[in-house]
C-alpha cells in the first residue's frame, strides 16, 4: 500500500484472501439473518501500515453529508479511532436511553459474524456516537442530527494503538441480501478509500469573526449568585452552570481543519469530532467518564481549575494555589465521593488516591483523581456511562435537586455538551469521555460551551472569568 501523504483510490483495496474472508463472514451473517428474520452485522479487520493516520483516511474519503466520527488522545500511546458511514443507527431518548441502547447493541454484537472477540483489540463492528446531557436534550433546532442517545455502526473504521493500525469493514446484512453483492459493494468501498492531509484553518483575512453571548454576562453572574443561595440554604452541595457563546464567521467553519488544530494543541485530551449531515460537534475534553476493558473500569474525577502561564515558575505557583484552594478541593471531593459510591455496588474493589493530582492541558489545569474498579461482572460500558452520568463535575449534588435547576438557571439547551461521547465494541468494552471544551458547528455559526462548578464560596465574577479561560480552548481556532 502507498501510505505516505495523499493516496489515490485503490491504495486500501483488500487483498484476495481478505476479500474471500469478507465473503465468508457475510455468508455467515446472511444465514443468521435468514434464521432470525432481522439484520445481522458482518465484519472483517485487516492490519494497515503503522504510518496510516485514521483521521486523514476518514476525512479524505468522506462523501457529502456522510456521518463521520474521530476520537484521539495522542499522549495515550497514539490512541486514535476514526469511522465513516453508518450501516445501522441506534437511537433513543428519555431517562432509560442508556439501557435501551445497551440492549440494542448487545443483540447486534452477540449475533455479529466477525473476527472478534478473539481477534485484535477493537476489531469487529463498533458503535460510535454520544448522548445528550439531559434525557430529552438536543431538542433545539440547531441540535438536529444529535439525538438524546445516538450510536452509529460505521461501515469503515480505522483504529490505532501505538504502531498497530487496523481497518474494519462492516455491513448490516438483511435476510433478502445477496452475499456476493454485499461483498462486492464493501470491497469497492475499501478500494475507494483515500488518505489526504487534514486541511488547515484558513480564516477570511478581510472579515473578523463576530463573537456574541447567547445571554449577557450579567445573566450568568446572576445565575451563579442564585445557585450560591441554594447551596448556602442547604438544598445543594454543588451545581454546574454553563454558558453558550456563538462565533459568527463570514464563511462556514471547517470542522476537519479545526479538528486537526485541536489534536495538535491538546495532545493529552480526548479530541473528538462527530459529523452528522452538515453539522459537526467538536470537543477537546480532559475528562474520561469511563473506560472498560473486561472486568476493569477506570474513570477520572475532574473538578476545580485555574489557568496556565508560559512562565514555569508562575505556572507551578498557579497549580499550587489550586491544590490548596478549599473551594476547589471541595468541588473535587464531591465528584470523587459520587463516583466511588456509584461503582462500589458493582465492584470487588474501587480505589482512588487520597490526594488529587494536577492535570495540565494547553491553557488550563485541573484537580484530577484517577479512579479504578474491578467489576464483579462485565457490565457493558454503555450502562456504566449511564450510571455515572452526569457526575457532579458537570451536573450537581444531590443529583435529584440539581438536574431540574440547571436548565432553569442556564436558559439554554445543552444538547451533547457535557454528555458522554465515545465508542463500544462487540465485547461491550470501550470508552466514553465527557464532552467539554466543545462547539457545535453549523455553517458559519459555531456554538461554544463552557461551565463551572458552583459551591458555597463561589464568586459570580470569578466564575464568569473561569468560563472565559475554558472557552479559550476553541475560540482562537474558530475566530481566527
């Protein structure tokens, strides 16, 4: 295969033995589909050269309007996943949306004809996508395509761990399909894949982008003040309040270019892009909600933040102040307690360090506590995400008191902001991060979101300033 720079169609064509294996898998799926009367997934996985960039292939091969998904965390062993197309869609809404999608995926995964579960890690069919923050979130028109619970099973998936790059091709085989035709179609899709460098951000030099708040800053400060009253009255321990800021450009925002910029700037974060139609949702999140590998589950409690400095001594001083801040330590402790309390009934043991650490990303540093658990039985990662979401890092404590208060004070539809976004495989392993430092791109309009935790000692002006720091993750890329 030619894998350096741009490739031409045919560079990723299947070898004859892999195409034969694909035909066998599709034949197996067809037999199962005819017995059950419903669609069955079929997939094969092949290894690619180590220098193939999954995002470059997916973005370089995307047809207009086709759904796409990219997720990578470069500092974690070059971890990357990029997918294209949707052979089937799993969607739901309401409080039971996690359980419903976990059940739908379990059936598809167990019946699938593929190399997994005994093939390489992340081989076989995947489901990628996300969930809104609220059970019915994303009802505003600009969130069209981003349902409250929405996972796509992609036709093409490329994954990378270290030096291992895998390509998985998947079909949803119907009872009346022809195995030869399905094989031919999927093999043709592989042959048409191309690798092209991601575009660069190219703002209009003659027109500056216009940045506006959905609500005036005074509205946000007032919301924080009202939340502090609730905390001091004993109704809440903590509640997270978010802001929405819009960036109006003179031309449509280029999601692939912005994604490329984010993955270079935030190498320690989960950098995500989810494309649905002409809209795209991007995030550079430092917060892992849950990762499951067999009976091992891990998460990261993240709360409390302060800015960075280019001067090492000042940067270290800011971090030390954060570590000693009673307000931020209280926020962090609330999140840790909830996560441990949620995982404990499911686990043989749950462990968390007594002291938080500093998690530093490009423009901000946080208090962070890694939490690990040994599960009693393999609870699907989708169900784990539903049990943990929303943590007090993005919702509040007590959860029942905070959840109805959040939209009343914010006055916005969070959509997928602060919701779980990620993937799962046929073993029901996978990972979901919390979609923070994010933006919804819709033509020339980008809606950016950032929030802060409000506790007893929160100062409205200081919390507003903290949202400005967090918004700087995306605003420079969007505003030019």
